[in-house]
């Protein structure tokens, strides 16, 4: 069996996956285009993969880069497509649940909702690794409209065929200090035990140099931010901290952007609150499917469903970073992202 839907990157996983693909003679995997490319790119240290490759300004694992090339070759966008795109550990799990619930509001009842027994990572496809699974393209071509996809790709790396197709993007930002801490915990779970461990200090140093999966974080953030200023009807920026503080306001904003605003009747019936409750950290984390490390949705995957639910808090960085580290990250964000009024409201 090749990679299962939306599996996350992992070194063990990558190795076995590559082996399987070689055995199966995957033509794309063997293509000279990919091999040549890898040999020419600057290499950096990976967090949950062994290496990262510097490609068009961003650090991608070999799997993510291969995935991107496959998207370029195989993905046929539809103008109604909706992409959830953000850096790892910024809130995709939460947003996947919310997007799916809003878009399918008329289709499902809350008492028998698919999210009650499907982990958010599987509720719609993670595009970055989709084409490495040897699944028929018809699987995604026949998804109901609007099709939902998630991705960690920077806006600038999305093929023009997608960004010019009229499709919409939802991107979520999170305090980079909390993103760092969340990525650090994720790495501890996912990094192969055969590789030397990475200390928090080393990870911090890499992060601040921009060497993190799909990093530099600030360039990733500014790509979506700039695009949202140019085309606010196509790109919505949300902020994890705002979603925590005022979920009702932000979920209504999201529904309006998706072209599916809640009716007065729905609001009066408490539908918005029901969606918020269903998708809350505590509710999702306590569902059997998201608590178990067994079962089909975990099989063969190095990261298990519970690994996507750690603390889900704002400001957990205070438990891990000393003041100088926090100030250092804040300063990078100010210097690299906040100049000239860019991203005001998102700046430390
Ligand atoms: P991904 O990039 O691997 O898809 P993503 O879901 O973006 O991960 O981020 C995981 C973070 O979101 C975790 O944060 P933490 O490490 O600081 O705890 C996770 O706990 C948090 N998270 C998951 N689900 C929710 C939710 N429903 N509400 C709020 N936070 C959540």
C-alpha cells in the first residue's frame, strides 16, 4: 500500500515510501527531472525529514518538493476549488474541521456528522502529498464542488494554473513563537530515532535562519498576506489568536468569504455555535477517532491522530522560551514582515 491520504512527512515513512515506489517503478519518482533538481539544490537540516532543500526561496523536504512537481504536472484546478494553505502547526486541523462543516452545512446533521468518526486530517485531501499515493486522479476530480484541499505550500510556489484559476485560499497565521514550539514538539514525535536528535537550541537557530519545513515562516506569511491585499475576494487571512478570542465573529467571516453566509434563521437557531463546538479543540480531541493511536486512519502512518491535538493554546511559548528567545523571534518578524505597514495587526 502506498502513502495513505494526507499522511504527514516522516523520515522513516519517506524511506519506506521511496523503497515501495522504486519497487513499483513509479515513473515520476524515477524521473530525471526530480533527481537532477535534488542534486543541484542547496541542502539544509530537516526537522522531521533528514534534509530540506532550498527551492525558489523556500525550504522543502524531498517529499514536499516531489509533491510540488507532481502537482504542477497533474493537478487540474477548478475555479470553485478552495485551498486551506498555511505553514505547519498554524491551525490546519482546526480550520479543516471548520471549512468542512461550513461548506457541508446543508448536507450533514450534527448528530451524525462525518467529523464524529473521521480525523480532520482525512476529512479532505492534503494536496502536497496527494499524487505520491498512486491514487486515481478521478478520486479528486469527482469530489463534490467546491472541492476542499489543504496545503502547506507558500503562495508563490503554487502553480500559476491554480492561482490564476479563480479559486480561493484561506490562510491562518499564528504567533510564530507558538508555531515554533508546536513544530518542535511535532519534530520530537516524528523525527526518526536513527537520526541524531535536534536540541531545542539548534531547532531555534534553524527556525530563526528560516530553515524549517516550508520556511522561512515570515516569507510564507508575507506571500499570503500580499496576495490577500491584492485580491481580498480570493484570499482570506485568519489569525489563530483571533479565532480563539472571538470564534463567532471569525467563523461568520469565514462563512461569508466562502460565499455561504449564515442566514438569520441559522444564527438564531445557534448553528454557528454548534459548528464552533463541534470543531473546538476539546470536542475534537475527545472523540474516539482522534484519541486512538490504532485503527485504519492511523495504519502505516508515523504520526497518529492524537498527535494533532497537543495543547491548542495561545501563548504556550511562555513555557518553553526564555525572554531573549521570544524577543529574538519578535524582532525577526518586525524586521522581515512588518515593515512599511505590511501585515499591520499581525505584528508583535
Ligand atoms: P499540521 O500543520 O500538522 O496540520 P496544525 O493543525 O496546523 O498541524 O497545528 C497543530 C496545532 O493546532 C497544535 O498546536 P499545539 O502544538 O500548540 O498544541 C494543536 O494542538 C492545535 N490544534 C489542533 N486542533 C485544534 C483546535 N480544534 N483548536 C485549536 N487548536 C487546535
